[in-house]
C-alpha cells in the first residue's frame, strides 16, 4: 500500500510539473527556427526509467520542453538505467564531447575529474538545504563553477540538492560514532566521503551505485550512506534494517553538458537548451524534495530509524569535521577554496537570518 501511495503521489506531481513546463511554440527571444538544421540530443543517466524518479522525471521534463519549444527541430533521446555506462563513464563522454548531456552525476563523479569539488564535502558544513543552496548558487558557487568548466570542458545544466547523507546498516542501531566501529560501510569512490566514514570508526568499501544493492544483499558490506530519496528509490530498505539520521554531509545530483557541443550550437538552440535546463532544475528539485518528504514517512515503516540528539550529533561532528577539513586541504588543487567556502557558509548563515 505504501508503495502504491508513493507512486500515485509522485506520478501526480510529475504530471502537474510537466504540464507546466511546455514551452510556447515559436521563437520567443528572436531568431528563426526555420533556417536551422534539425539535431538530436542524448540525455543519459544511471537511474531507472521510472518517471517518478527525480533524475528521470527531470530528463523527461527537459525533453518535453525542448522538443516543444523547438517545434520538433531538436529531438531528445533519454537513455536511463546506465545503458550508456555508469556515471563516471558518462562524465568522461561529456568531457570528450561524444555525449551531449549526462545526469546522475554525483559529487563523486565530479570530484574525480575536478578535485576542488571536495570542498562541498566538508561534514556538518551546512545547517540545512537552504543554507547549502545559498552557498552553491551564490557568489562562491558561481566562481567555483567557472573554474570547473575551464578545467573540464563541462557546463552545469541542472544541480539538485539530494539532501544530506545518512547511514544505514543491517547489523545494529547507530546512535554515536562508537557504534560505527567494526562496520563495513559502502561509500561512493570519493575520498572525502571515505575519510568521513573512517573518522567515524567504520571500515570503508567504495562501490558504484549499480553494485550497491547486491553488495548489501550478499553481505559484502554491512551498510551504506546516502540521501534518503536514494535509500528509498533504490529499495535499499529491503536489505537494510537500521537508518540513522546523522546527516553527515550534503549531497548533490547533477545534469552536465559538453561545453564544446553547446558552443557549436546556433544561438537559438542555446537559448532553448538554457531554458530547458531551468525547467529541468525546477522539476528535479521539486521531485527530490517530495521524495525526501515521502522517504521520511515511508522508511520508518520498513526500517528502525534513529534521530540522534543534539549531543550525539555533536559527537559525530567532533569525530569527523576537523580531520576531514585537514584531509580536503591536502587533496584539492586550490587550498584557498577551503577557507573561501567556510567563509561563504558563515556569511550565508547571516544572510539567511540564522545568526546575527
């Protein structure tokens, strides 16, 4: 019953959002589509092809908008389920220009090609999602993405907050870092996340998303850390018994596109892609937010969920923040970015009215 309620709610939201993102026919903003050659775009991602999944739902919204706004001159092929490779493989294809757009590009895939991305993985840096997005989309984020594009030939098309990563396992409840000792936890192949888990006392095994369910099911690893929507949408609760809302680090999912391909497009096509990315951003974040809310309702019905006290959260922070910051300083190409993001986080707290 819970699954049916979830699917119906998500399908209804997706229908509402997608209907609201159909572009007006024609060429608002100038230019003529009549003289342009038709093109085809591939949008690949590694999530399943369920339209209630926020990655796939966003890709479908992008397809609908772009094809309508271009009067069919641009055809968008959506390739879900890792059919063109996992996130790392798709990221490399976008960098080389052999794939136009890729989604399901997580923090791990971005930091693998641009180590400076690790600065977003400072544990307990952000108070909540609004705080994180204020930094990510603010002055610091704008400067950061400019450097990212210069280094990688990749442009951001859509960035969605996946919320904060929390820890699940099938061995015992986790209330404090002491309870992490002896557990083998899966992380992405991302050095900062591995460092966090090790500082909390766990052993770490990095695995791709496509390997995770089987590894949990067979006991290759005891647990994993992820955003709540991923834990729910990936059905990880079927092979995990305990969830601790330790929220140790903020996480993102991204759609990125090839800069060389984008630069080769006529201005009118660029405008349509840009607007399609904005629609994708809106749909993706709203779907992710709803999935987080549904996960908070659903997961306690199938797992034992523990919400640490303030004192216990402080223990998690003390166990991993300072040491992980030191690690990140040594892992990034530009150490000044660590101090800059710490300052930006403090400033955002003031700007948002959390502190005076």
